[in-house]
């Protein structure tokens, strides 16, 4: 063994050769170049010396006793692991196969006998550069790994914040099934679901341009607008307008949100769907297993200015058990090993081949998994199934702001009048509901109160002011005609008004809310209205029995264009 002490610039070089004269010659050449030497006589000693001293470079004879250089090289490479220790084979062999065998065994170069001082010096210098390069690469790898772990921790924290903002609603309701499979930590697809104060269900599936965190950033303001406005009772069209307005303001050019929003009105048996840029939604009919495709007739959110943005939904009559499916284009564009896209045909084949409506969602998942085979995704995947079930009507409030420390009910009155210009474009229900929610005793009853206000207001508007007949909505074609007439008469509205008066007075253990709605219409023969009938098709339709059920009293006055109701609430629990 040679002296192991060395200067910082010098290398420790292990020489393994069973020929003593060759060892001596190599040692003198290496030492003359300022390096330090370890000398051993066979491959076994070479492995032991390497494990003990960790030299910088190994000069290894190919043919030695005890253990040849080929096996020794293999073991040394295993011991060095990521810390590169270059091996230069020493050999008298000159045929190509033998030299290739040296490299295959783990050698980085070879030196043929007789040894040339200049060539050996050049090879040592080259191996030193290779070793330094390896150290640089390993250091950069470790830094990248550290930064990556730091980035992952940051993203996990951000994702927790994002999820708390984006998913406080009812996406886990019993009538909703969904797949949200992101390509990265953050999902560029967004699923939101919430109950309106009336108990109806609003669901939005969005697909932002791109993937990961950049695509997910726009989801936070969308979620805030969606949940805030839904809770206050805003209509779907108003929510879409506000989302589009916000995205136009904040998104850079070329970034937008394809989306599909559905509103399920469980009392009217109606689904309203707006599709802007997503693949066709599918309405699956439970009674005859037919499907209706609901294509995109609108541009995505975040592209058009408000004056050009169309928020008109498509309306569909529904029955309990009908299913609405929405998906992002990541599913249709997924590719298999042969580069084929999943495509629309395979997607719709699942509907055609499924015999059990309750299994369609799982059938879609199995079909997609079988198609792509690989776990790697080319895009975010989202699929949503919403079952239309009237028993899912939820009139209870999602939260209560009342507490034992809050004051008792107050005594107040509010008079609110809407005239023609306002009636054409403004929905007063969110504002009135918000006012009522400020009263601690009424905040947990906002669902029932919204229902009462909505029935009274829309009866006054549709039947009183506009003179529409509910009988028109007896079929799907009539339903479309009803809303066509409504838009037409709203545009020509002149000199009309609806006056809404709200009054609240405290009572022992609760309070009484008085509601009075007066419209400028012709009125109707309310004396012949059967309050208990569920099939009324006149002025108030089937909403009248519901109003009688929710209100303590309900009375029509004047020529039928005035209705007064009283709602009584107890101190504990909904009315």
C-alpha cells in the first residue's frame, strides 16, 4: 500500500495488477504526476482496498488470480453506487471483443500495454473531469429533489386551502356520483354543487385551459361566486353572468373555462342546462332508457364581454330517476397504447349497452380504465352523474347564525316596489332572502321563506302582470312556449308594477312574518280556487297547496291581485 496522505488537488489511485514490475512502473508514472497510490496484487484485494479507502480512480488489470478484473469491476461499481469511481482497465488484449468486455464489466476506459506516460496522464485527466461532472450532477439532483419536496409541501398546503374554498357544498350528496382524477396535484377541472334556499340543486362542472396550479387558480373566484350567489337564491343565469364577468377580468388571453351548469327544480320537475364548451351532456330517461344529448351552444366562460355573453339555458321536463351526465374533454381525448382516442362513440356506447340505469356510472369508469390500460393520464378526467329525485328536496337551512347570545326578534317593516324596467331584468328574491336571513330566528328557515317568496312573486309576475297560463306547461313543447311568451311579454312590458311588503313582529317564543304582494294585473276569481287541490292549473297552479302548507294563513284580496300571508316561527326548530 502507498502513503494515503495527499494534497487537495491530488487523487488517490488504486492500482491492481498481479505483475510486480507493471505495478511499479504504473506507480512511478502516477506518483510523478502528483497523485498518491494504493497497490494490490489481485481482484479480491482490489475490492477490499476500495471498500476501505474509497479511492478516486482505479487502474485494474483484466487478468488476475483469486478474482479477475471483470468481477472486481462489477463489485467496485456496486460499492461506489452514485459516487462515481472511474475504472481504467489494464490489458494486453487488443481484439475488439476483449476490449468491449472490459467496458461491459463496468470499465470506463482501457489502457493497453506497454503503458504510455502521456496517454495515461490524459486518461486520468479525462476521468477526473468525468468524476467532477458526476459530483455536479449529483449535487444538482439533490437540490432539485429538495426544491421538489418543498414545492410539493407548498402545493399540498395550497390544495388544502383550495379544497376548503372550492368544495364546501354538497358534491357528496347521495344523488351525485363523480370522478375527479387530476393529471397533477391541482385539478384543472372543477366540480361545484350547492342547494339554493328553495331546496333546488345547482351543479357546475368546469374545465380550465391547461393543467395543474395555473389551471386551478381561476377555480377559486368561480367557487366563491357560485356558492355565495347560490346561497342567496340567485338564478343560474345571474350566477353565470357574474362568473363570466370575473373571469374576463382576471384571466390572461388564451385562458378560459369550459363549463356546464345544471339547475334541478324538484318541485317543477325541470332541469335547466347551460353548456359552454364542454362535451355533450346526456339526459338519461329512466322510464324508457332513451338518451337526449345536450350539446354546447355557447362559448366558454371568460371570453366574451357581458353584452355578448348568452346565459339562456335549455329547459327539460324530468321525472324521478332521470339522470344527467356531464364530462370534461379529458375523458373523450384519452388515448390508449396505440394512440387511439377514447372518443364520443365509445362514450355513448356505454349508454346503449347498459341495461341497469344504476350501473351506468360504474360502467363508464370500467370502460375508460379498460381502454387506457396505463395509469398515466393525458389530461384531467371528470365525469358527473346527477340523479333527479324529488325526495332530495331539502328545505332546511345549511347553517344558522343564531346563538343564545344574540338578541330577540325585532319589530320592523319593509316596503319594496318594482316597476316595468326592473321587472324585465331584476330578480328581487336574493335581496329579500338576504334581508330575512339577517333576522337570527329566520336564518335557519331561509329555505321555506325563499319558497314562499318565490311562489308569491312569480305568481304575481307570470300570471298577474304577464297574464301567462300555467296550463301551457303541460308538455315539453308547451313549457318552451311558456318561456318564449314570457320573454316576449317582458320586453313589451309598460306601466306594470309589483309591490312587496314584509313585516316582522316578535312573539313569545318566536315571531310572525307578514308578507303582502300586490301586482298591477287584472286579478282572477280566487273565490273558486281549491286550496287543497294538488292539480290546480289556474292563477297559482300547484304552488297554492304548498303555500297553504307552509304559511299560517294565506288570503287573496281585492280582485285577486293582492295576496297576504303570515308565517309563524317558533323559537326552536324550523316551522
